[in-house]
């Protein structure tokens, strides 16, 4: 149960962020107008020169090796989106000051000018820095990123959470070449979690985990529309399931994924994203509890006049030998949201659907949002050959939200929601993100 004082501090932090954002809104709007340019096509012209402007710390070679083109290639307009995605994917540069322009150079030739801005070592934007850390401290956590301190294309993040379910982590991101970015990290965490009862005859699922995870990932921004993901991680944990004596778990996870994005409204097609992932998990403790999982999602945004209708559908399957603490969790305001419930549904397979309708408030950065969340979770009743499928009931939640698009480029949202299918009371959250 959330205390009244905790709600008050959350509301105070939201008001603080709102005031700071509105204070610099005129500057943000002015810079956005100044950045608008008439686009002239240079399709098919030869790239005669590449110029990099604005980098005060990052070496030119870090940027050049991420470009999808070189001197002597023919320019195509798709290079603009690919270059922007690759440079933003490195998380090395200020996204508000990243721009690509073209200049004619004689007959049939073009100069490509890439304008970047190295952020402060501690932050991209001072308002973002203040707002994010205020929010973290209210929720008993703190994370700090060192942005490319030596100009070698490396970001380092350290931090953790204290109190209930503590954790500590250190992660590193390294820009490589040709759209590749490497990530690595080491995390220690201690988690106690309990979930909704699956049936009246069995206790509610619960686990207690204390362990570490080491991970390595490679993301590739291949083209203007395709992104590929590869990764591996090792998990060691002392795990108690449902109050049983703790046992050591050793798992190796190897995964891959791909994402296709149509990020622009062209030829009548809406902005659309689809993602697929697969993971193979190998039990290194000798019990033979290997398993696999596959998941996918698709989302689209449809402009209806000045309003936007957003639809998302997602599903996943995990084989029966997956331990409880590795299974999917649905509910709350997480990656599988049911915003009128707690994060209390756990199992081996799920389907989730989200509908949101966004309406602008006149010509301000405020948007009113109405939404419906729906989903269902299935689970195996055991891990042996005789196990059968069971499921929670289908759940539907509804709610309303308010989004303020701040100058830092991330919307600040306040959402309030309630279940239609069973009474859970009103749930609410204040958070950054779409």
C-alpha cells in the first residue's frame, strides 16, 4: 500500500519537472523553428567530401566509421535516416543538435556536412539531469552516466537501488563500426516477488532471488528501417521458489532479434514498428532444465486530423522448463502493461494489446490521452511431462493520461487507470516515456 507522503513527493517531483520544462520551452520552440529547412534532393550525386562539425571531444574516426557511405559513393536520401539512427544509437551526442546537411560542389557532386555536439560528461541536458535524478532519489535509486569522457566512443553507467529489492550495476556502451554498438554489464540484485493466485487450490506464486548477471550485447542499425540485436548473458542466483530452500541456478542465455520501422508517413502508410526476438537458455547446473522463448510485437500510429491513434499488439511463448523467476510478468506500468493492476500475472505465454488516443491541447505541448490495456497470461501447471496449460482470466483496463512534451525530447506522463474485469481500485503513475 502506497503511503500518502510518498504520493505527495511523487506529485512534487512532477510539478518541479513541469516548471523547469516550461521555463525553457520558448528557447526550445525557437531552436526547433530555426532548425526547419527546405529540403532539396541530391539523390544520385557523387559524395565528394565529408565534413564533421561541432565535435569537441569525440574523435572524427568514431563518427566516420559509423557512416553508411564514404567519399566516392552516390548519395541517396535514405542515408540521412540511417546516419541519424546510427549516431543516435551510440548515445554519444546531444540529440537536439544532431543534423545532416548537403551542399552542392560543382556538377554532379555534393558535400555532406554532419553537425554534432558532444554533451557534458555528466549529462545531455541540465534539465534532464535534474529531473531524472530527482525522480530516481524519490524512488530510492541513483544512476549516473559518464558520456564519452575520453572521446573514444565509450559511455559508462554506474548506479543502483536501495531499500526493497536492492540492486547495483555497472554498464558500458562502446561505439564500433558500420552501425554496430556493443554493450556489456554486471548486475547484482536481490528480489522478493509475489504474484496473483493462479487457482484457489494452490498458493500464490512467489520467489526470492539473490544473484548476479553478466551480459554482452551487439546492436546493429543496418539501414534506415532495419535494426538487428544479438546478445548473451550468464545468470547465477540462489533462488527460493514458494518458500522452498534456496538452490543455486546457473544459466547461459543466447538471443537474437530484429526490428523493422517505417518511421514516416509516406504513400498513405502510417508510422509502424514490428519486433521479433528469440532466446535459447541453457541450464549449466546439470539438471537439464534448458528452455527457449520467442516473442514479438507490432505497433502503428494513425494520424486522424490533429489527433493520433496508437495501436500495439504483443505476444510471447516460453517452454515449460523455464523457472518461475525467468517467466514473463504482466501488469502495472512495465513492458507488458495492465495499468489498472499490479505486476501480478506470471507465466509462460502471453498476449497483450494496447490502444491509445492522443488529443493535443490547443497548440501547447500538452496532450490528453485515453487508453485501453488488455492481456492474458498462460502458464504450465508443472515442469514435467504431465504438465498442462492453465491461465489467468482475460483482463481489460481503461484509463486516462496527460503527457507534456518537454524540451529534453521525452514526454512526462501522468496516467491513472482502473480494471474493467475485476476491481483493483485506481492505479496511477508519473513517468518519462511514451
